[in-house]
C-alpha cells in the first residue's frame, strides 16, 4: 500500500485527480454501453502520461469488470467453443507485439493510440451492420484476433478490429455482451503479461491499479443508472464522436 501511495505522490495531485476522474468516466461509459473502459482510460491518460504507465493502471479494473461481464449470460461454454481461435490469436498477437513493438516503444505509440481511437470511432459512426458468414468466420476470426493483439501490445486499446468483428457475428444482446467480456479479458491478461515482461508492471503499479478499481466501479454504477434514463443509441453516438476527437488530437500532436 505504501508503494501504491508513493506512486500517486510521484504523479502529483493534478495527475492523481485526472486518474480518478478518468476511471469514473470510463466506468460510466462501460456501465451504459458495455464497453469502453480501457479505451477511455488510455485515451484520456495518454494525454498526460506514458502509454505504458496508463496501461498498467487499467489492468485490475479492466480485468475484474470484464470477468464480471463474461460471468453472466449462460453462453460461456458455447462462446468459448466458437471463439477460441480468435482468443488464442489475440493472446499470440499481443505476445508477439510485446516482443516486437511494445507499448513503450516511443512517441509513435501515442500516434498509434490516436489512430486506433479514431478508427474505432469511425467504425462505430459510419460502418453499417455487417454479417460474417460461417465460411469467413473460420479464417477471419483468427486474423482479427491477431491484428487486435498487435494493436493491443502497442497502444493498450483492444477494440479494433475485435469489436466490429464480434458485432458482425449475429449474436443476440446477451451473447454479444458476454463475448465482448471474454475478448477483453483475454486482451487485458495478455497485455498484463507483455507489460510484466517489459518491466512496466510491478508491485507498485499493481497496487496503484487496485486503487483505481473503486472509481471505476462507481462509474459503472452511475452508468447503469444513466442507462435507464437516456437512449443508449444517443450515448453511443456522443461517445464515438468524443473518441474520434480525442483520437485525432493524439494522432496529430503525438
């Protein structure tokens, strides 16, 4: 605990408040639409700290909230049977990317994060609902998993192209929410392994990440409350516009 507090003391009051506010907002987004916690966290924290440091902070709240998300719905065995090639490819892509690229590779990683956020926003705003046939699924799933893993290893964002792909499988609402939780859990654990291997995730970082769990859970509770009072479609549109603007800023400024 002392090392965790020292971590925030080194950050300073302003950055510590940014971390707390970011995880409340990120949790709220996840509470409303079922995804977005690491995307919001990496996007906002990437404005003020190194991507590796931001990624280390999201490990525990992202893992626990995703485990919670995948645990309910009753479709886990069937989803594992269907999605295991993609999940294995995510893990392999993240591992290979950590060896080859790494999230601490330099300023270009910030631009990479911006590009990933911008692509994610544009796909959410502009792409129609796609459908993937069974024949395509056999090779497209592993390919999307591999690309998602490499992007995860370099940016800490694991929504592209995994989320559009899963949305194109024709899953019902409960299956999709559980599939997203499954994909995000594998991505988060693989990212944690990459950070650990590169020395960017130690006891102090894990302790600091644990302290972000409370604001993330508070945000999720607020998001679930908000979901009952506004249109989820409107919230998604605002969310994607915000992510696009943030991604564009990171892409240009680096």
